[in-house]
């Protein structure tokens, strides 16, 4: 027997309202279409379910017996489908990509809190460079990404989270260590440990220093190498504020650049037009909330004391103010 839930709902509407006109209206059907639906149900059951005349509509004995079964079937169907829809809306996995400086300190704080609140959801954190972060979002391999790439593509939705200021790192016995702030003119006079030409940091620093050029004596790719070279006295360097925890050393001093300095933007990226999962929304909110907690009042730059609390090993020689995460 082939019965549809639409037929059953039409039958129950007529059983409740006892009016073809009102029941048809409730089902958003014309009266002829509604009457045809009831007639097809009776034909399928080979039973008359309603007595109707010009004044009233009543259930027949067969109709009363069928009403109990119809209500049970529709109620069970609604319960089952409601459960299925809820299950489909719950994603038990969420993936976020982030540039290394954010994956090292900022994201662990957010992820730890998220896991406490959503223990059933698995979280994947992908440590990637800025452009791969954008690509992972575009390809649907991650739900969210934190990157310094200003993705102007129509298929990427971006939200500016903060500004990440660069700082000079040098040995404590270096000539710049006694400065309150270092000018660009002073910076370029000393041997400089630069990032390799393949890195985005290199391009950002070079563009910001123009028309000056740093006195580059060595190029490296990773922060650990920068720290080692600076500690050894090979040269000084410039690094973003959220990487300063890598330079917590009794041998090193951290100094802000004078003037406007160098700043990079940090964005939260999502795929444009793709319906976000509830799990992704639940992760995006604490990312933005945690970032706001670190900002200076009325600014997109970080408050150094708050950053130091997030990264406890940033202590002695950190500058008085700092900037956001990337």
C-alpha cells in the first residue's frame, strides 16, 4: 500500500477542522486539489473515511479507526525526521588553519577552552603559511583560517581581527639594547638577520623599510634560526609581536620601532557562500572573543600586559606596548 505523509496530513486536517475549505487552507491547497487528495486516500484504502453533505463533514466508523493509526504514523515520522535533521546539523569535527605564530600560542588557548565546552567535537589545527591557509579554506579542507593574507577573492569572506606590530630583537649587549625605541635609520646600520625571499615576512619587511634597505648578512626561514643567530651576535632582526615568545631569553632585548613602525593585518577567513556548520560557528566566536580580550581599548593593537598573560614566558625585556597576532 502506497500512502504519503501528505495524504495523512490532509486527512488529519479534515478530521480536526471538519471543513474542506478550512482544511484546504491549512494545507495551502486549492479546495479541488485538497478534495482530490482525500479522494485518492480513500481509493487507496478502499474505504470511505468521511460522511459529507452540504452542511457538515463527519468521520465514518472506518475513518475513526484510521484516525488513530494516522496520528501515530505522522507523530512517529515527525519524531524520526526531527532527530535526523538535528543529527545532520551537528558536525562532530571542525578544522582550523593558522599561520605558525598563531598556532604556537593564541590558538592553543582557544582550542583548550573549546574542547572543555564541546568535548564531543574533534578539532583539527593545521599549521600553515599564509597563502596555504587561504587555499585550505577555498578547497573546503578547513572551516576557518587565520592568515595575514588579505584575500580579495570573491569566494573568501574575510574579517580583520587585529594588527600585528613588528619589533627589533637584539642581544642585551648590543648598541640598540639601551634604546627606548629604534628608528629605521638606526636599524639599517647594523648587520641584519633577514627571512628568506620565499617568505611573506620578507616581503612585508622590505616593503615597509623602503627607501631604506637592511644590511642583510644572513637569510633564514624559521624563527628558531633567527633567535639562534641573534643570540650568537651575528646580527639583529625584526619579528612580529606574537612571535616574541620565541625570543624570551636572558641574552636578548626586544625594542619597538619608533614612529608608525611596521604592522601586518590578521584576518579570520571563511568560504563565501558556504553554509557554516554549527561546530565552525562555535569555534569562530571564541577566536574573535579571545582576540578582542587582547586588544588595547579602542584599538586593533594588542595590550602588552594582556599578551604577556597569554604568553607567560614573555617577561623582562618586552616593550611597553605590542600588537596583534599572526
